[in-house]
């Protein structure tokens, strides 16, 4: 037990009992003295007094060292001390010089930490008889060391010099006293009052006569703030809470992230554990260190920021279960995360992570791990780390330690090999390794018995292991976009497989074992060069979706569609882009057979009672079944680009009929003309929705017949309906945009009122102390704020409705106006309206294109550098096109249009003003960058001459000679000419396809050679890297041996030096003893000599006295 300073223990010889005595006062006691109990104030005063006394002693010591000089006397071979101020000398050491002055502020701290008499826990000292040296052994780890082990530096105290430490303690004590005084003042001046109307508590300040709904808060130690109605805390009360030391001063105004953390801290201070913290979508660059003080945090969301690193303080969140750091700029994961042993979900996707510490695999509680969209080339794995071996018990530390992992997403990385030890994650049920660079799938994948979803598409796999059949619970298997030529026969053992995607590979046949997978309902084979159709699919009764598009199939077997009548499950068949000549029949819902060579649609098609979508475009159909219209559920039919000459009378659901030579069909016109007249009246009255419905009905009635067979009146009615329908939608969009503008202004004013009220209350709640006596800013009535919030919610809802309407109307308007342009119905007005629509909706590239067409429609204006045809009618259109160019960033083209206007109309003030503004903008921002205008246009795929975005044109349309076709009058001649054109275009396309296939084969051969060369280079680089790593390891071992030898030599030198110092110290002590003895002997001899002289004098005196007495007696006798 520790005794107070000055007290010692002794044994009473008479009673043989221990007692205690004080060396300074001589006091004794049978009871053990205790340390004096001090209050917080007394302890602070005592520390200040001790520190000031030590400072005084240090100053006196420094002054004495500046006054006294230690000098060596060669005569006596000893040191003496000389006072430079008084001139006095002394052989004795002055009292103040016995303490050696410190040369370092931290001296004494390190000495106590490096005590040579203590060893860390578990270490013992031993003696090696072979080398006659002492070594040290760890009893727990059996680790040995020739050098003496030291304590772990993590327990060392925080290094402060004495001055800073004392000042810190004084500041803390004074701050505590001030806070206590402020709390007492708050309790005296503030009173909690309950509002009878709302029942909520408000806080009334007696001095300022103001009230607030927020209680007064202190900047420090809010956990110790007194509650209203409770007694104030004592000034001497012990403050043992650690949390109050973690919260710093809150400066206002606060950012959004700071407010979120403040709210979490306040919950903790109110004994409400903060379990979730959402700091996502804040674009933060760093995190507040106060987050790591939330000990109860279980869910932390940091996604969608700009974080470059996660601080190591995250290791303090020992209860964390959910962590989301996705969509940041992280390059690694913090190693301190290994202490969060409760973590179950970790999402670090969409970062720049290249690697991280293998220690993170110690988080064995992880069930979901998402590392997708990063730059990982391999999963961290390490072998032979003794420290990790002790912690994990595994020689190889990798992802296999996550025995509870259920979902792993590592797609969109740069992985080239199967992650080491992944097969040990036996609980894994979801694995996504797509979009990597895998060339081989390990046989160990068969150990993942619980796997249900395996996604490895978009890799470089050439073969699948046979162990795939061991995945008995596999339900979904995605292996598309690889280089597979076959699938393993054991695929039949995957009895629960429902989705199999092997599209875009190099498979020429499908194994017959696939029919054993009776649970399969999605089979995707698109993009494989199948030599024949798999004839065994009719045994798969559960199959619902079958995709064999782009497979170069020429025919289908007769029994392919003979499914069981009890289980006719197939609902979607995609056989498009093949060379089929017959139409398959079954109980389908979606049938896609475009781009084939089908000539006949059988009458049995009416048996497809569930058919909803039928695509037969780009075939050789000449007629359709008469009963096709009896398919009640059919809502989409595409028979475009065929050879149909007439339509069945029951077909009223056709959607696409273009590129078919239909004949004319007559109809009554009067009803249509009356409806058009009534709809135009509605447009004049601005009843756009009513007019739109009328025109839609007209179009519905007219569209039953193809355009090619309508007479001129019907064509005009159809074109008029499209045009006015587009105008109606445009007017509705314009009105909605204007309404949105006014609603935006109203929302800004409402938000300003609400925000001002919030800021005023925030100011009242956190007003500085020096401003508490001043009056609060005026606040608005609660009813006004409530009505503003209600109106703001209504405005937001109304804006959402208008935006949804604009999105819907936009497609209608664009479609109708384009149809009007195609039908040549008022092209100038239609193109102007469409251009204005694109401009208002911010689609400036399309707006530029349409403005150009509108100018051409108006006056035959062609944009050219040499032609400056200009009228007052085309100037506003060119002005609008220039604005569109400028808003889309094409300032040079905008300036060209402005200059074109000014060259014809120099007094056009508006054009001159905007041209000057954009010229200044061009000089300020674009010209210093050194970007060539033509290069910028090419980068955006814009034609340099016209400044219009390039569009894809069908070559078959461009090759049609319209001038010659207009001269053909006879129907037979027209059909013959069309057929000739089709034959020419078909032959040219066939030749082009052959040349493209040859070029493709050459490219594939070249690419294959390049890939082989890359693989060879990669293997050489791998071997070189392994050799380099081995060389570095050898050098590291040699360096370690060299350091060991240096350490042994240093220890030997230290032992020799210590022996030398001991010998020197003994010699110095012997010489000092000899000199002291000689000095004492000389003093003793001098003393004896002086005594002899005194004795001699006494004898002489006695002799003189005797002679004098004798002479006196003699004289008296005479």
C-alpha cells in the first residue's frame, strides 16, 4: 500500500508489530496513514502551488549555475567552486548545485518508461551457456530476443512539457469554475414554462423578457448541464465522464454534416443511443473526428461524398454493423476497421481501391461485401505472417476467413485470377465477378455448396470446370460474353437452375444434358454460332423464355414446339436476326421473328390466344391471315418492310405498316371535315385539351387505313390533325413552363420566410453570452410560418405535377410535329414550333437542327460562308439559332450567326449586344485554353461546315432517285422499279456484308495474335516479377542478418564500454579516497605538530617558571 510522503514503516522490537513514523515531524502511529482527500478546487490549488515552487527552484538552480564555476586545482588534484560575483571559494559543493539541470522538457518521462529493471508482461531473462550471453524469452509466444524488449509505446503518457501540462490543467480548472458559475446564472434567470395552447415547453428569460423553444446550452460539457427544477451541481463534484471531454466548442453557423453529428451527440447526452448516422450525398472531403465518439453507432452511411481516406478513428466504433462508403475517392480501406468485429455489411463500391490490408479479413461477422467498380487486380492474401497466425490461427490469411459471408460483389474490377481461399466461404449464396479479366475459373468453385446466384459474364473464360455440377442450390447462372465453346456435362446436376445465360460465346452446339435441368425457365443462347437448333428443348416443360437471336439459324425442327399440352409454359420466343423461312406455332405471348426470310404466316396463328406482341418486320411476307384480327390480346404488331399488297378487313390493331405497297381504300369525308372545323374552333378558344382529344379521334379513325391508300383529302385531314395536335401540346407545354416559373418565384419567397424563422430560433438558442442581455430579433407568428410550410408543400406538389405533364406532352408534341413535317403540312410553322419547343426544353442540338430547317423552309436559306441572303423574316430565326449554339457551348458558330445578321442589318441592337457579350466570353474562357474550334466541333460529332449534329441516315433512302420516281405513273412500272431497287440494294448489301465478314475475320485473327502475344508478355512479366520478388526477399533476409550482426556487435561494444566505465569509476573513487586520506594524514600531521609546539611552549613556560621560582627562592634565602 502506498504511504503518504515522509512516512515509513518500522517494527517495534518489544511487540514485534509494525508501526508508522514520520521522518520530518517524528510522529508515530499504529494505524496506516492515509492520503489526504482533496476536493477538485483544493487539488487544482495544490498542483499550482507545486508547479510554481518547482519553477522557482528551477530558476534558482539556473541562477546558481550562472554564478558558480567548478575549477580543478592541479596542486591538490581536487575540484573547488568559485563565486564569480563575491570572489569566494569553497572546497564543498554549494547546496543548490547538487541537482543537475534538465536539458529536455520530457526528461524523466522517458527514463521512467525505459526502466532497465522492468520487462514487459510475459518476458523473462535467461542465460545462454554456449555464448555466455543473456537473452530474453516470451513465455506465451515462445519468442526469443538478444535485445531487451521494451514496453509497447501505445501505453505511454501523452508527452507535454511541464509548463504546457500545468497551464492545461489550470485552464481546465478555471474553465470548469466558469461553467459552473454560468449554469447557476442560467438557473437563476431562465424558467421553463408550458404553453397551454400547444402543450410544449418553452424557456423564458427573466432578464431579457424573451422566450425560446430551445433550452440554453453550454459550449463545453453539455452532459453535466443541470435540468430545470434540479439543484445546481456542487463546485467540488467529481467529473468522471469521459464523453464530456470529447465534445468541443460548437461554432455557428453549422454545416449540414455538423448538424447531423450534433444531433447524434445530443441524443447520446440525453441517454438515447445514436444507432444510425447518415452523412451521404454531402460532397464532403473529410469527416469530423466527433463521429468516432458515438460508441453506440451501428449504421454509418458515408456514400456519395469525395472522401480520399477513412480516418483510423473508425476502430473506436466497436458496435458498428452497417458501413457504406461507396461512391467516394478511396484508394484503400483503413486497417483499423479490423476491430469492428460486429460489422456485417460493408459497401465500398465505386471507388479507386487498388488494395487493402489482409487484416480486414479478421472481420468474421461480415455477411455482405461489395467491392465492385474499383481497381482491384487481386484480392489481398498473405502467407507466413506469424502475428496474423497467432491472431487468426491460419497460415494463409485471405477472404476465406469470412465464413459467414453470404453475398460478395467484386464485379467491374481488374481481377485476373480466382481469389485465394474463396472456396472456404461455404455460406456464400451470391457471387458477382462479372466485368473482370478472369481467364480460368478455379475448380474450387464447387466447394461453394450454398451458392444460388453466380455471375461471371464479360470475362475471358474459355472453359468451365466440371465442379459446377456440385452447386446443387444454384438458381441463376450468368456466363455471357466470354469465349466458351462448350458447357460441362455435369450441368445436369444443377437441379434447381432456373436462369441460364450463355449468350455471346463461341458455342456451336448445346449439350443434350441440358434437358435434364427440368427447372430451367430462362434460356438465353443469343449471339452463338449454332450450327443447328437444339432438338431436345421440347422436353423442357418449364421453359418460359427462349432467345436464339443472332445465331445464324436457317431452319427449325418439326418437333421443336411439341411441348406437353399440360405444361405449355413457353411465353417468349426471340428468333430474330436469323435465316428462318417458316413460322413456329405454340402458346406464346411474345413472338419476335424479325430479320428472317419468312414468306407465309399460317392460319393456325389464331390459336395463339395469349399472344400480345408479334414482330415480323424485315421478312418476305406477301399476305396476312384473314382471321388475324381475332387475336383479342394482341396489342403490338409490326409487319413493316415486307411485300404486303393488301390487308385483312379484321386488322385494326396494326402499328407499323410502312414500306408496303398498299392499294387505295375509300371512305366518307364529311364527318372528318366537320370534326376538323370544330377542333380548330377549340384551338382558337385556347381549349387545347379538348381540341387534342378531337384531333386524336380523327387520327384514330383515319389511321385504320395506311397513308399510301388514302386519297388527297384524307391525307390533308391526317396531316392537319398531326399539325394541330402538335400545336396544342406545344401551347400546353408553354403554359406549364410559365406556371413553373411563377411557382418557383413563390417557392423562393416561402422558403426565405421559413429559413429566416429557423435562423432566428437557431440564433436565440445559441446566442453568445455577451449578447444575451440584448433583445431578440422579431419573429413571425406561428400561424404565418405554418401556412407558409403548407403552401410550400402544395407548390412542390404542383410543380411535380406540371413536370410530369411536360414530360408526357413533350413526346406527343415532338411526334406530331415531326409527322406534320413529314407530310409537308405548313413546314415553316411546324419547324418553327418544334425549334421553339426544343429551345424551351433545353435540347439545344436538336433546336439548332430544327432552326436550320425552319430557315430553309422560309426562304430557301442555305448556310454558307460566301452567301449572305438575309431578310427581316429570317433574322429572328438566325438569332434564335445563335442563342441555341451559345447555350450548347458552340460559341464560334453562334458568333458566325450574329455576324451574318449584323452584316445585313448593322443596326440590329439586340444582336450587336449579344454578340459583344459572347465575344468577351470567348476571349475570357475559351481562347486561353488553346482549343481549336474545329477540333471542339468534331469532339461533339458536329458538322464543321453547318454546325449541326450529325444524324444517321439510311443508305437505302439516300440511294432512291426521287426525280425519276415522280415520273412513274403506271402501277406495274412503279412496282417493277421498286423491285429493281430492292434487288440492287440487297445485292450491294450482300457484297458489303461479305467484305465486312472478311474484314472481321482478319481483325479477329489479328486480335487473337495480339492476345496471344499479350498473354506471352504477361507470363514473362509475371516470371520477372516473381524473380524480382525473390531477389528482394533474399536481400531482405541478408539485410536482416547484417542488422542482427550489427546488433550483436553493438551489444558487445556496450558491454565493453560499461566495463570500462565501471573500471574508470572505481579508479576515480580510489584516487579520490587516496587524496582524501593523504589530506587527512597531512591535516593530522599538522595537528600533531601544532600540539607538539604547544606542548613545547608549555614545557618551556614551566621550565621558565621553575627557574624564576628557584631564583626567587634563592634570592629570598639569601
